[in-house]
C-alpha cells in the first residue's frame, strides 16, 4: 500500500514539474482557469483605445491550432503602440486547453 501511494504521489509530482512554464502561474493538474499579467509599458504613456485577443487551443496536447502572438494580434487589429498584454489559460486535464492573449493598446 505504501509503495503504491508513493508511486502515485511521485507520478503527480513528476508530471507537475514538467507541466508549467516559468513565465506563468503553475496550472492545476485537473482543472485550470487563471488570468495573469504579461508585458506592459512601465511608463504607461500609451492611450488604450482597443483590446484585441487571439487564442490557441489544443486537444490531448497532440494537436493545437490558433494564434496567440501579441505582435501578430496587434498587427491584425491595427494597434500601433501596445500598452500592456494579459493572458488567460483554461485547461481540463490533458484533454483540452485554451490559451488566450489580450493586447491593450493604441489604434491607428
């Protein structure tokens, strides 16, 4: 019994070590729904006219699609100066996940 419990706990620990990235909060093992800050302009001298977003989704971590790059989101939506960038992550087990980037900035 102790050996089985040790193997289960060790497996969850091992998976969690490789699951998250350094630049974002550590996600949960079963379900994740987190919002977190990204890059920003420390001077904050950019007028916020528009908020644009882009998302990447995955299925079983085998196939993913979408575009969540801040630069391409800004370009597609006519943002010439970026004020700050936010992120949102939703995941359910390893089955499905959605990662979105929100770009706040000044339009043409």
